[in-house]
C-alpha cells in the first residue's frame, strides 16, 4: 500500500488556514490581561500555547519554505521526547514576548503559513505522520494534520478562558476527517477476516475502514453491513483523538453496535504524538 490509498480520499485543507488563523486572532484579541495567565494545558498558560503556535509557524516556514534544517534529536532521544523538548525550549525563550507581540507576530506568520500551504502540491511527500502510520506521508495529510494542530490549541485556549469549544463544522469536519485517518493504524494489530468492516459515525457522516489482506484500509468499503459501528458525538471524538479523554470515557459516551471487541479497539484511536 505504498501509494497511500489505504488512507482514503485526500483532504484538501489548504484553503482553511486563513479562516482558522482569523478565529485564533479574534480569540486572542478579545482576552483580558488575566486570561493570558490561565492554564490551557498542564504546564502551559494561554500565553505559552500562543507562543507554541508561533513556534509551529516558524518551524514550518523555516523547514518547508526556506529549506532550513533546524534542531535534530539528541543521541538516544525518541521522536516524542525530541518534540516535547524543542517545544518547551521555544516557549521558554518566548517568555519575554508580550501578548501584543504574540498577536502581531501571529498575524504576520499566519499570512505566510496560509500562502505556503495554498501553493503546495498535495500529491507531494512530507515528513511522516506517525499516528497514521505514514512515513513519509503524502503532503495532503501533513497539511491537514497541521490544521488540526492549530484548531486543537485554539479550543484549549477557549476552554481555559471559560468559552465552549468552537464546533463550527466548516473547520470541525475536516479536523475530524483528518483524525480518523488514524483508524487503519489504530487497528493494525486487530486480526479480522478480509472484508470485515468497521464504521464510525458522527455529525451525520460515516467513515468506513475495511480489513484487507495487507491491513486495514479506508480506500473502499466492503459491501453489506459493518461488523461494528461506533456512534460518537463530535465533541467526544476530537477529545478522544487528542487524549483530552481516555478510551473508556469515550466508550461510555458512545454507542457501539455489533462486534464490541472491534468497536472498543477503534476507540483506542490517537491522532497526536504522545509519549
């Protein structure tokens, strides 16, 4: 499956970076001084998360636009450890930046990120997306994954300042579509007769992953009824995929029809890099 067909139909997220950044800037621009110090994720304040997003911008621009190598893992350092280390180093270095500095610079880099992705070739190749089992990855998947990064951190900021998540489907649907590309990798160790199908349903849409002789695939669904169907609310699904909640909590909030073993296995899905 070297052609990546098993990941399903490509997602074109290129045009979504501008509206996503506009939402982030509007959110940050409406915060008061106390909001910037509120905890957004364990160990990081709202200001820290905003600084992290700026680091994501510069890292992407330096690597993909400018061909700059950037930092590399230390000897014996795994991918998760490397990413966590350089993220923390950047956030620490940005401690001297005021909220206004962050907003001004995120405005500048946001335009450049949108232009970079808009001019990219979705059929190209990029760095691996480990949680989807694609290394290297098709550029369209890396692009869509990048969008989810910005979207999720924006939700974390919203919740930190007492706002509900923004579940506008214009951005939410492509984010969930991206997260669910992890299904074949999630089920990689689940044995099933070729043709066995699992469906995941949310927001009135269904994603179908089918067992093949070479592994699970989103490329084409087998005919007939699925062996299992997971009905899950969108708010539960994005939290599960980013481990805002654990699989058992997601299972309790969802409805699994058919093969419980298969449905529960699907709820182990992770669509971020973890330790």
